[in-house]
């Protein structure tokens, strides 16, 4: 066989082999190097505390000429009830403020995002819900910062507000410790639903609305069936009086 003939046969064989290899390495082949899937972006950090010049260190209510109120919930208890209350508020177009207990967030960390994703605001109600005014300085500070640390880990901020546990008003010491932890103000309230006493749904409605007026901050709780039964009527009564339920920050800024 001539040299030219052998060369032609060799070239043909190489072409035949190259065909399958080209197919295997083509854009549609199984060995194609795929670009990594983009990771979902993390949600932005939740809003943090802010200072309101001219307002006291301990805030009980907002402007009285403002046709808005803040419904504030102490965050602990059965997560099913918490979700029901959030859903009820959202159906009525209301936004609320939730002051969460740190140990509750340890058990139900997903609720931090559920609260924020619903358009509500999230704050600090101490780590273990002890009588904070009766604790030593070190113990009280640990209660505030312990919850703040959990909020930061779950949401990227220490929350918008601090509310003392087992008391309507923080002592001067607790107010000072809250400022040290990063909260310019302590959030109190001027209207108490007393729902934690389980007085019945009608009593919760009456307690929440009989004295409420523009600028009021109402104290409510997760974890009580009476609150679930009462909230629709509370929201209806507020609407009848042309009062809108907003977050505490909205109450003080609009």
C-alpha cells in the first residue's frame, strides 16, 4: 500500500473517532460543565431601634391627634395561636408590633421571619420573661442582651423596641440598661387588654377598646385563645372609630 493510501486511511479513522468525542463534549452533552446555581439572596436586615427626639425614655403612647393606634403583642406561647393572630391582623390590613421573648425564639426561630414578612415589626421582651425590675443589674442586662443577641442572629438587628417583662413600666435602672444595650426608648402602653388573665373574648374586646383613643399603645399577648376570638371584633371597633392599627414606629413617625 502506498504511503499516500495509508495516510488517507489514517485520516479517515481519526475523523470517525472525532465524531463521537465531539458529540460527547458538545453543549448538550452529559459532561458539560454547568455554571453553579445562583444562591437565593439573604433577606435584608430587619429595622433596628431609632431615637425619637422630644419623646421620653419610656413611651406609653403616641400623638393624641393621630387617628392611629399600635397593637403590641407579647411574643410567646403556642405558635399556632401566634400565626392565627398575625393572619387575622393581615386580613384586616393591620400591622402590629411583636415583642418576642428570647427563649420563645429559641424554640420557634421561624416565627421571627414570619412576623417580619407579614409587614409587622419585631422587638425584644427579654430572654426568659422574668420580673426584670426585681433582678440585679447584671441579671437584668443579661436578660435584655440575651434576647437582643437572638434577634440579631435571626434577623440582622436587635429589633425595633424593648419592652420590660412582667411589668408595665421599667425601673430607672432597666431604662438605663436598655439604652446601654442599644434601645433609646422603652416601650410601655396605656391600654391593657388583660387577655393574659383569660377573662373571655368579650372582656378582652371591652378592655382593649373602652379607653383606646388616637395614639394609644395596646398591650395584648400571643398564646391565649381569648385573644384569637377577640381580635376581629377589636379591629372592627377600631375601624368604626376610624382608628388604624399600625406598628409602633409608624405610630410615632406619621
